[in-house]
C-alpha cells in the first residue's frame, strides 16, 4: 500500500510503496501533483537509485528523497555528493552549490553537457576554460573532458579516472599519471599512449597507432578499429582488438583474461596463453606451440571463418577434449609445414 512521505505547500507530495520491477523487489517513490498525476519517480534497491523526473524543475524535490536514502549509486541524472553528505541533482543545482563554496566528495556530470574536473579537496571546475586554468599545485581527483574542443594536451596527474572520449586531445605527456581508467576512445588526433594506468584503457576508434614501451595496464585494453600494427605488453584483463590493423603480438605480451582479434585480417599467427580466445573471421593461419587456452574447466576458443579453421576443420572449442584435438591438429599442421622441402637451387647456368 502506498504511503505519503512528504507534502509540499504547492500541492506536490511524495508517496512510497514496495513493489516489483522486472521481477525484483524495489522501493518506488512517486511525485504526485495536486491532481494526483505523476511528475516523476525514484526507483531504489539496495545502494542504488534511478531518478526519472518529468521536468528538471522537480529535481530539487527529488533531492529531499535522496538525502534520506543516501544511495551509493545514482542513475538517470547528473549528481554530486558534498563532503558533508548532501545530494545535489542536475547541473543547475550542482553549479549553484559550487558557486556557494560547497566542496564535493563525488561528482558525476556528463562530459557532453559540461566538461568538469574535481580536485582532491572537493573543489569543482566546470568548463574547458576553468579546467585549463587549474593551478599546477592542485591535485586532481577525476577529470571529464569528453568531446572537448580546445584541450589538446594533458600532462598532469589524476588520482582517479580520466575521460577524454571524443575530444581533440593530441598528446598525453610524460608527467600524466592516472589512478583509474583512461578513456581516449574516438580521439582521432591522438596516435601514441605511453603511460601507466592501474585500470582499463579505452582507445577504440581512436587515432592510436603506437603503445609505447613505458605503458603499463592493470585492466582491459580496448583498441578496436585502431591502426595499431604491433602489441607487445602485459594485460591483466582482456585485449579487445577487433577489426584493428594488428599484424604482430610480440613475445612480451601476456593476457590475464583473454584476447579478441576478431576480424583482424593482417594477423596470421598466435602463440600465447589466453583463457578466452576469439579470432573469428581473422587472418589466422597458425597457432604456435606455446599457445594455451582456457581457465580451469572454462574453455572458449573461436576460430570460425579463419584460414586455420578451414584447414583443420574446427571452429568453436569449448571442451578439454576439443582443446586437445585443436592442439594435436595444429601440431600436425605445423610439423607438416616445417618438413616441406625447399625447391632445389638451380645449379646449371644457361648456355647461349
């Protein structure tokens, strides 16, 4: 049964009920006007809450509920949480609080709407000009310059994430250090990455052609649709290189979770360990003797649509027996290729 929680003088009121959504028990909060018509709702479960207000003008009323619920995760709206634990919903509310000197512990603003950077002491910088003017001695917690036009170089530490997706970034300098993920996907002007990150690198659809020798990664690497030709680094997670220009995976490469080289037409050989391996529709012709696949009982090797698949008559391998059959078939093929005799050299000269 719905229960009225908060009544406002303008006729709006919040009602709450326990209900189900997509088979899950949730707390539903609805904002009704004086005519009983719904003007928005908040769905809450555990530590998360999804906000769906029909107009931005109702967001301040939603703040009242959020300050009661204190969720860790908020979906559906830009939001910020102050160092004092107060919640602010929507860009206007966050801007006003920032202008009034409120310091924030957490900020989640779409970079498409407003580029933003949060300092470690809670100060919020909004817009490209403000970010470019941040004093050098300010320690930055998180940075979001998604789709920025005028920030072309980054060369300072960020202790959290760095999101530059779709921006005009051309260079990440040697002084840049990152404590979270880095997103340079769709950055068409950036060609090299040579920095250490403890998390994931998102670089799909970027101009990336080179990953430098100093680069280190603690998560996944996404280089789909990139013109990178060689990869020779350790990856704690998975390498996603679908439809890239890869021709070589070097001897220093290691993979903690898997490799996806689907549609890599120029990559013909794989000779590494990978719990999960997807080479569908690639140019794969050979699996070397050092290659090994699977993690415990979990095995998934996909080579369908490759020259190798056509040669050995296998496409998807998901069992230990299939894994052994693949290994035997590759060994037999490799051995056969090694014993193909070289053409005899012509020893006689042609006489006139």
